[in-house]
């Protein structure tokens, strides 16, 4: 019975991230529209868009290979697994042993690798531009993410997310300059990885600005639906990651009752709502930077992660 209960809770988390991802995207769009004095689309508009895409007939280029057809499902599966591994409302779930920061980074890197290959598969100029820019951003974001993981693992003594959340809730955590630097670096990486302003504008199709959109211009129907769904899941993943590491309050422990799980879900919804509003406020208050300024932006994240690690060594050596 205990195994069945653990699997049920794990299944609830997998379904929860799947159901909330489009809603989070809709919330960000709605708040951005209201901040610019527009009515904006409904909160459930992303669900309607996904259903509309699923009903359409897929149109593929004649020279598209099997990789072009398989990539949307690989990207969606890898992103969903990564998002489902991050503790949302409870820790110590059945598959929590695999909820490791390094494993999640590897899953996201694999999804990005296949998407970049698919962008170049058909041979269009837009696809090549988008893939080259995506790889450039990845080459800077992944080292920064590794430094962030290294810093948090040094502080908590583990890179496993349930262990990190338990440590952050304990009195041993306290305030730390290294944690603050790691948080700022993680926010910068999250903005870049999700193609948000100021790195990219997900609502534009201008050749000089788009990165993610350029890689998926040749996709349609169910393939585009999978990619758009994966993008929503990725945004939810990073907000969940920030909440799990730096704001772990409300997470239920292993074997907690239904009341604790319900409170954890309500707390998680509140964290997502706050995160979505903050993203919308940030994007409406800042302009998009030029592509050639992105390395400086992500280089700052890497330096913050490196500085956080060096500060830990200096403090521990005293």
C-alpha cells in the first residue's frame, strides 16, 4: 500500500506540472497585457491554442528527415520528465532519488541539442540562424548553471533537490551571500533558457531578434503543439526550481497526510502566481538587448556563480 501511495503522489505531481504549465504562460501574457493597458487573451488561451494545433494537419518539408519528425516528442518528453522531477508540493517522492540538479541540467541540454539539430535539418536560413544563436546561448548558460549547482551543492552537501529543500528549511541554512549570488545567477539563466526579454522576445518573428522562434518556424500542427507545450513546461520548471531551492516553505514531507499535500499544492500555486507576475512586470519594464550583448549578460551569471563558490571556500578556510 505504501508503494501505491508513493506512486499516486508522484503521478499527481507529474499531472500537476502538465496541467499548470499552459496556465502559467497564460498568466504571464495576461499580466503583461494589463500592465500595458490592454485587455489581453484569456488565461486559458494557451490550452485553446494547443488543442487547435493538435486538430490541424501536419505539413512537413520534402527534405525533412526522421529527426525533424521525432524531435518535438523528444523535447517534450525530456522537458516533462525534468519538470516532474523538481519537488513542487512535496519532497521525498518515489523518484526523488533522480531529482538531481545535474540530471535536470543534462535533460534540458539534451532537449536543446535535438531542437538545434532539427532547426538545421530542413536547411532554411532562419533555422540555421536560430540554431546557431541557441547554441551560443547554451554555451554560456550551461557553465553558469554548473557553477550554480556547484555552489548550492557545497552549501547543502548534496545536489539532490529534496535534500537541498530540507537543508534550506533547517536552521543551519541561514542567510548567505553565496546563496544570494546563486539566486541572481539562476534567475539570469532562467531568463535566457526560456527565451524571455531581454534575451529574446517570444512574441516576435523578426529575423534580427528571434532565437527560439527561428528554429521552429517549419513546424506545424501536433509537432508545433509539442514544442510550445515543452516551452511552457520549461518556464514552469525554472520557477519550480527557484521555489524549491530558495523558497521551500510549504513543501510536505515524505508520507505526510492529505492535508499537508493540499497545503503544499496551494502554496505551490501561490509561488507560481507570484513568479508569473514578477516575470510580466520585469519584461514590461525592460527593453530587449541586442544579440551581441547576450554573452555579457550570461557572462555575468557565470561570474556570479563563480564568485559564490569562491566566497564559500574563503569563508570555510577561515
